[in-house]
């Protein structure tokens, strides 16, 4: 009898978590509008700034620019093909959970690119590679920052980096793998175009990275400390450990205002991961209490973004 009740409770819980409530629909619509705006910014950067000035960049965009040097095919069509290939690889090697994160942008962004390709728009009145490289970095960084802010991802090199980490380089962080792949693309562009174009691509990449960080967290550090008080402690702990692959510590605390004992969760994570945790808490416990503290340096043997305690 108890087992039957437990099974019924689990079914009800699953139904509640997976039903499209009004709140979930509103959140999705908000995400859709912000992501559409982000796609427009990035598409304008590519079609209105990068391509007219003969520039390239790292990532999928850089690979497609190299391919375009040999085949006469629209950028958006090649990008659709690349996105579809990444989707297939993620579905095979990473599963549905990772596929779900990139599915929306994999369809939306190439479609927006296709629209912008049919619009005769350019940002600069004359060719200026330095200005073009700078503005491309700002626009792409804005795109990445907005996408990460809403908890989504694109079908780009970051997805490939996760696959390589899982299958070939389990001891290497995805950010380092991504850095190496971007470097390979930029170096390859030096042979296809010239060294100056590759250096401009490097400038674009650096500016894009800094811009996305500023969009997300201003000038905050790469590691933050979160303390969480929630009635859904087990759910959020499982999410942090299994989905974000972060460690979490709990400590007994007493709320004097509520006059009851609770378990407080403490963890160190990246600013982007803190946003994902915030979104998860908003879904499961709107009354959760979270504090976020900037951390200058973390020394530890393991942990993404931590400094090596031996080397340092």
C-alpha cells in the first residue's frame, strides 16, 4: 500500500514538473523574445559587419568562412548544415538533456541569418577592418551573454567541446578544449586568408569573451559562492551534482525569524552556473533565499575554474 502511494506521488510530481503551466509558458515566451533579439544582433554582426569587411572568427562561424572560400554557398545554408550536424552528434553522444539546451537556437539562429542575408544592410560606410573586428566582438559577445543569461546554448563549438571531453579528454575542462579548437580555426584562417585577418579574428574573439562576461555579471570574478536556503534541498542538490557537476556542502542553521532548523547549501561555481541555479530554484521554490558572493581566488585540487593549490 505504501509503495502504491509513493508511486502515485511520484507520478503527480512528474506531471507537475512536465506540464506547461501558465508560468512556464510566460517564461518561455520571454526567453523566446530575448533569444530572438540576441539572434538578430549576432546575425547583423555576421551579415552586416564581418562578411562585408572580409573578416572571420573562431568557432563554427570561422569554419564556415573558411569553407566559403572554396564553395559559393550562402552563409546561412552552410550554418544550417553545421547546426544539424552538431545536433546529430549531441543526440548520439550526449543525449536528450544536452540536445534540449541547443535545439531552439539551432533552428532559430540560422533562420534569422537567412532573413538578414536578404537585407542589404551594413554597419560601416567604408571598409575598416579594425572597427569591424571590434564591433563584431561586441555584438557576438552580446549574443553569447544573452543566451547564457537565459540558460540556453547554441549548436556551436562549445557543444563539440563537451563531446570531446566526455569521449576523449575527461580530465580537461570544456573551456580549455574550446580554446584550443578556436585557436586551430583562427590559425587555419591565416593560411586561407592571411595573417592579418587571423589577428583580427583573435581580437574579435577576445572582445566577444569579455563582452559576454560583462553582459552576464558586470566585472565580477569567474567564481562565486552561493548559499541557498530552500525547502527543495534534495531536488536542487541533485541538479547541482548531476547536471552542473559541482560539489555542494550543507550545514545546519537555524532561522530565528521562522524559529525552525534548516539545512543551508553552500557551493562554489561559475557566474553562469549561478544563473542556471537561480532559474532552477525559481521553478521549484519561489520562496528560496540565495546569496551570491564574489570570490577572488579559489585554490583546490579539483573544480572548474579553481587554481591548482600545488602549482600556485
